[in-house]
C-alpha cells in the first residue's frame, strides 16, 4: 500500500512493522517498491540496544538485512537524532525515488527529547541540458531514417507525459513504452506501436530491429533489459532521463540529456523537425491491435486471457485504474491492455512480487475515489494476500477483484514448458472463491459463460462495495503465443 501511495502521489509512502518477524515480513514489499522506483519510508521496531551484541529473543540485524534493497537506512541510537534521520530518510526516498528504512530500538523509543522536527526550506534545482546538447540531439534524430522512442516509468515519475505527447506529435516519431511506462502515451494515438516487456521476440521487436536510433525517455534498465531490443549493441541511443544511465554493454548512449525530463523535452521540441510515421511501424501497431480485437467476440469457456482483458477495458473509462498482480495475466495485460493516461496501470515489475494487486487496489481507491479500480490477479497471487479482503471491506472500498483461475501457477508452467516442454510442481487446489469472498463480507460472483463476464463486471463496478469475480481462464493461449512469436514473422510485416 505504501508502494502504490508513493507511485500515485510521488510522495513517500510510509509502512511500519514490529521487530523480528514483523520486520522480515516487510522485506518483500520494501524491495518491491525499491526496484520499481517508488518513494517509500519503512520504519521497523527493534529490541533494546542492550541485546544487539548477543543472541536474544527476536533480535536480528535488520539494518544489515534491509541495506541491500534500500537507498539508505539507519538505526536510531539516540532520540535526539530522530529529526535528522527522519528528514534524511524522506529526502532520499523522494529525490531519487526508492525505499529507505529507519530502525527504532524499543529503549530509544522510550527516551524523551526536546529536539523538534527540522524545518525544510523550499528549494528547486533542475538541471537543464545545454543548447549544444540539444542541437546535437536534434542532429542525431534528423540523421536517423528509422528512429523510435522507448518511454519508461521515469516519464510518469517526472510528470512529463504531456511533454512526451507533444514531442511525439511534433516529431512524428513512433513510440513504444515499457510495461511500467504504460499510459505515459495514449494507446489510441497513431504513433503508439505497443508496450514491450516479454522475453519472446514480440511484434514490436521487428520495429526495434529496423530502428537506427532509439530515443530512451525515462527508461530504466530494470524495466526491460536492453539485451532484448539491442542484442548486438549496435543501436544509436539518446538517453533522456532525470538520472545517469546504468553501465551496460548493450546500452551505450551517443548522447545523454540528464535532468528533469519535462524540461529536457520542452527544450528539445523547438530543435526538432516533423516527419511522417514509417508505414512499417503503422503495420506493427495494427498487428498488436489485432491480437486483442480478434477475440473480442470470443464465446469460448474457459475464457481466453485476451477476451477477459478486452472486456475489462470496455467496462472502464480512460482514467479508471487497473492494478495487475504477478502471473501469466500480467504479461497479457502488459502487452495488450490499452492504457491512455499515466498511473492508470500499476504492476509489480522490478521484483515481480505476487500479492501486490489487492493492497495496491485498496490504496488506489482511497487516493482516487472518483475512479473505478479493478485488481487483476491470478489465483496463486490472490491467495498470497487474501487476508486484505478484510481490509478492503472494513475501509468500505469500491473495488472489483478479477481472478484468472487456472488452479496452477500459470506463469511458472509457461516458463517450464518453454524451456523443458514439461511442467512440474505448479498445480494446486483452490477454495470456493465465492464463499470465501462472502465470508469476508464481500460479494462473490462465479462466471460460467464468457457472455456473462462483462455485464457482471459492469454491475459490480456500478453497485459499489468489494466484489470478487472468479473467472476460469484458458492459458493454452500462453504456449500458442510462444509458438507464434518463435517463428520469424518480421518479414511478414510489409
């Protein structure tokens, strides 16, 4: 919840835990926020300082444990230090978005101090690219025959979506987003060719294979490794970001514009010239759209993932929110779900942690009560955080949880079949999800015909309250996609 709060507000979310198992249970959520660049401050309890040099009940070196997946952390050893430590934790989490951590031993928590919170003076420092850098960037763009833009979540974090849209429309350069960048650019714009994030050679890769310049805007390597779209390291690259790029042999920019992304794009637009969208990219866009639209009337049951995603999109307005958990459904949402506005699709990507969607949906609804919120979960991921149904009901959230039910860890099966042509250890038995929802005081619906799903979803969204929809999914589509993408199809895009 603190992770999603940080994403939607761009201010650090805060989570707290007890010492020992409370702190270790917090690790996955903190690491998830850290790798997805969400500003977060974690505060954990700890045994008194007299126990820290010896074996003691519930004592673990939590500061050392958290150090690997936070930008900064510290233990409070004197109450007088609290104002500085708290201020530093929030500042680091905000300036370079990610997780920080404060440990508070119980004996220090009992101390008195007359130190007051630090008064922060407002300041602003935005690095702007030099005119020479802008001219060189425009020359690289003008010299390219097949440039393409790759936009990542940094665009959303820097609130630069409007500037990105103007830059694309003023230059005519086609654009793809990462899964985490979905919504930074509208999916119904003719310049948009799709979202990339799967390891298979997707349709979009045909465009990147032909591209002679990739303009990476707000792109982080953790979103999608450059080795997938620049395997031989030969692409010319322009790096536009608020931070320096990762050192990677497949990502060596010819030019970097480092600073506020919004400011960099604003300053680059006057130096840029308009061009026509290459027909090749337009055909890639149509190929991606076709996958979703071909099955919009599919009546087979269990339902195909493409059909479920299409129906969810039709039931929601442009600014309504989808929170995706981790599983095979996440890859289908990442590839095919059309997003039109920033922060309307949230998912766990860097750590890819199951159990993200339900608490994330609760937070999204608390922060955006005017918008409808749908959590899309696999049965396995949902059961990892099912207890949060109680939280959602108690807080009177209006959310709908759609379970892609296949009674197995479908994504693991997909990976196993791709690599070994067999699967192992992925099947399990599910509870009666309808009765489970009702036992928490939520509404439960079991879908038994494909034609029933969209009207039932629309009814749940309109009625309000917490709704759980059990939808059987046909994941044979996973290997069908793999087989389709494993064949060389780029030559077919003419």
